[in-house]
């Protein structure tokens, strides 16, 4: 698209203000994250075959990493296996929560290509492989219901699925790093999406506060409980936004953004949740109805605390990074 990382992040914020806009403009997960992997790890042939149609919107994709029988919070635990047989990868495994699973033309499947207990680092034992959805042996079991409704987050069994060797992305063993690259940028984009949505929820809340009359004709905006909501939501949005932009600037400048990515991954969905919760409260019954986007925002905010790595895992990472510095006799520099 020719946008810098930061410009892309701002674009996410603007698009998220209107539900559906990101998907209209083709910059929605999981396609956006898959584009990131394809740009970095794909060959010119793969760019032509998969990346270009994905960016043109003529193809859809899914990212198939999480498994029902292993903790998604530790992707190194996956057991979906890919073995080389001549010039083909043969894939066997069980995945779920492959978003966009029904609409996708192809999946990027994270596979184990070396034994967990074999020699070599645990992070070098996975490979990302492109699997067209119509390949024999790709069995979509179901869309896993989410929040009580059917969904396109698919459970998929890969049963002796054969794809050409050239469908692998990057060198054998780079799959874990590719997943991290994908998720790192994706987390910033998702946070900017959340901020755009929070902004919308804030505007909706204020609109209602300025128009709804209660007990004796006074506007809600005159009530101090409600004024507290305005101030708390302002603080939540402003801090989430500044943290995320700071993180995006670090990513763009090449500074180490790891602690910041984890910090926004924890803080922003929780702030989003609080902001939408207040807006729902102000709107009363209408807030949980399907007439406003607030109810689905609320569910989305809650889900974000699990997806892209649960909060706890990110807290552990921040603590590790901080402690490592202090153990080395340095201190954390919040100014840089
Ligand atoms: C709507 C939605 C869409 C998704 N889309 C995709 C997708 O497109 N592709 C894909 O591959 N996956 C997808 N996922 C899966 C998601 O990435 C995983 O759910 C997530 O990584 C957590 O894995 P898990 O569900 O196996 O939880 P687990 O790893 O079993 O963790 C469960 C809980 O245990 C706690 N926990 C875990 N580790 C620790 C620890 N070390 N210390 C303390 N507590 C801990 C946390 O509270 C965590 O929430 C999606 C999930 C959702 C909900």
C-alpha cells in the first residue's frame, strides 16, 4: 500500500471507528497478518500466487496455529506435523480457531518440522506452510460457536494433506519467528482498531448523555456519576492511544518494542472493555441491544484479552525483560 508502519496504524484507528470499514478496505485479520508473513518470508512466486490476490481482495486466507489439545499460549507446544516425502510436505494435525476458515482460499498452517525432544532450539522446530483449502485431506469439522453464536473460527483436521515443498514459507524452522513477526505487528494494529472503536463508543456515550433526560427532565450530562464516566473514559482512551502510538514509533524506528507490545496488548483491550462498559451503562437497555454496535464491541474487547496471547503470558514477558536489565546492573529507561 506504500504506507509506513505508523501510517498503517493510524489508518487502523480511523477505519475501526465504523464497524465493517476495515473489512471493506481489506485490512482485516487474519488477511493482514498473513500478508505480513508473505511479504517477509515469501518468494517472488509466492508473492505472485498468494500475496497479490490477497491484497487485491480476490483471495481470502486463514492462519492455522492454535490446537485444541495444546496450549495456544505456548505455540512451541503444537503437535501438527509436516514430514517431507519427496517434493511434498505431508501434514497431519488438528487445529481450531482458524479465523475466516470458511471463506479462506488458503491457510498458512504452522507445523512441527522437527521433534520436540530432538537437538536444536525449541524456537527452530516449526515451519509455516501454505495449504490451499481445497487440498484433499483438509477437513473443516465446524465453525466453533463463539459468544453463543455460530462463527467462522474453524476447527480443522489436516489428514495426510499433501502440498508441494515450495509452499513452505521461509527456511525450514523459521515458523515460530514468522508467527512472532506476524503477531507483533498485528498486536499494534489490533490495539489501534480497539482505540478507533473506543472512540466511537465514547462519542455514542456523550451523545446519549447530552440528550437523555431523567428524573424531572435533567440531562444525564448534569449527573456527577455520569461525568465520572466521561473523565474515566477520556483517561482510558488517551493513555491507550499514546502508549500504542509510542510503541508503533519504536517499531518504525527499529528500537526494541517487545515490552511495549506486551504492555499495549494487556492495557488496551482492558481499557476498551471499560470504555464500552460505561457506554453500555449510559445507554441502558439499548446498550445491549443489536441497535447499537456496543454489545458486539463489548464481546470483541473481552475476546482480545485471550487472542494474540493471553494477558498473563505478556505480563511474564514484561517482567522477564525488566528483570534481565536490572540483573545486568542496568535500569529500565522509560525515556527511551
Ligand atoms: C475469537 C478468536 C479468534 C482466534 N483466531 C485465531 C486464528 O485465526 N488462528 C489461530 O491459530 N488461533 C486463533 N485464536 C486462538 C488464540 O490465539 C488462543 O486462544 C490463545 O493463544 C490462547 O490459547 P488457548 O486458548 O489454547 O489457551 P491456553 O494456552 O490454554 O491458556 C488458557 C489460560 O491459561 C492462562 N495461562 C496460560 N499460560 C500461562 C502462564 N504461563 N502463566 C499463567 N497463566 C497462564 C491464561 O489465563 C490463559 O488465558 C483465536 C481465539 C479467539 C478467541
